[in-house]
C-alpha cells in the first residue's frame, strides 16, 4: 500500500499553539492541506480535531469553537501539512480513522482513505 510522507509544520522547533498562530501571514493566504488540532497534556495528547481545506479559514473557525475555547490556550496545539486537492479528502479520512478525534470531521470524507505519515 502506498503512503505519502507529509511534512508536518512546527513553530520554532516546537508544536504550534493554535491561538498564537498569525493567520494573516502571507504563508497562510492560499495554503491548503490537512491539519491536526490536539490538547497537549503533560504525558499524553488528546486529539480534538482533524480536518482539511484552506488553512487560514479552517483554523480561524476552529479557534472559536466552544469545545476548543474551553481548553486553556497553552494546551491547544496544531500542526498542518500542505497537500494537493486530489489527495486531501483521502488523507483526512485516514487521519480521522487512525487518530479518532473527539470532534468528528465535518463532513466526513466519503472517499477511499489515503495513508499518510503522522507527525509523531
């Protein structure tokens, strides 16, 4: 089975905090791909959401979700990888099936899953 190796993004050699990202930076203007949002605890992580699409718009919306806003900002991390539109839905389905996020994808992709590398 084919696997696509993604380049998962970090902020200065550490995982990015969702609320600290400057989504107005030029790098986010037309960037699209897949992403993972999680709650980082001292020795574990709780996957909150996986998704796909244009990163600026999607991540901005997730910042304002009540379930995410109820978590201390210093615990909500995010990473993303750019991915072309042809592969995006299949990769998002795979990530959702493997990581089992607390918040289901919206709407769940109804395509064949595409195996991609995980960030951890």
